[in-house]
């Protein structure tokens, strides 16, 4: 699918602010969409207040994918470990993107969530949850990107590795097993096969 902008466009800029790959610019009070950059997420169509964008079938399909075999595998694994992901872990259920593909994209120069989305397709399904692993993987590579001037991504949420001793103490008595969960996840990340 690709977006087509009609004459009803009022140039409000909402579509520009929600595009996960920054494929939209407002020029002369009209949305201009770079279809070659667009990853067909439909965010622009869904958020347009005057319904001036319609998703239509593309003439030729495309695949957003990063090859992982042609990068340094140890560097790839280190990025994943630093981000607390197993390389094979799915980090975007909508697109089926795995941590290793995001890490490979980073190793190939993708240094922002938008560039990673462009390369891998991550964040073009539900467009909500997968910003978290992208930010964690960038951080795992030592990269701290600046948020673009829109609504494309949220900050990171806490993980089991971020739980404070105070929270563990308070909720541990209610049946939560933070340390056991962390140990299991550490085993999975280290490829020790923590699940039995």
C-alpha cells in the first residue's frame, strides 16, 4: 500500500508528525509524501483529521529487511546483550523483526529509530510498542538519538533490570519474583537455555 494525498489536504502537519520513517513534509500547506521512503504503515491515513489521505495498492511490492550474516556477529551479539535481548528475540510482533536484524541495521549505520524503521520495517505495524526495543538496542550500541519533532516515538519503559530494591521489597511479598525473572532472562540472553 502507498498513501495518496487528495486536494482536501489542509496542511495541518499531523501526518508529518506521526510518520515513523519521516517520509512526509508539508510544503505550501499540502502534505508531500516520499513514496520510496514510505513503509505503508497507514499512520498518516489514520490520523488525517479531514480524511485527505488514502492508502492504495502499490504498483510493485517491496521488502524491508536487513541481512544479518554480513556483519560482525560478535558485535551484533554484544549490542543485543547490552540491550538485554537474545539476538533471535522478536522485538516487533507486527513485522516479525528480530533483535539481530535491528542490531545489524545499527552496525550498517542506522543510528536513529527512523533509519532503523526504514531499513527493517519495525514500527510500521501497530506503531506503538516496538519503539522500546529500538531505543534499547540503540543504547546497547552506545547511541542516544534525539526525538524528532513529532509524535513518532515515546521514551523507554522500565524493564526487570530497572526495578529498584524498594519496589522488589514492596511487591515481592505479593508474589512477584523480580530476581528470579531477571535470572531467567539473563540466561536466555546469554544463550544458556534458561527455560527447561
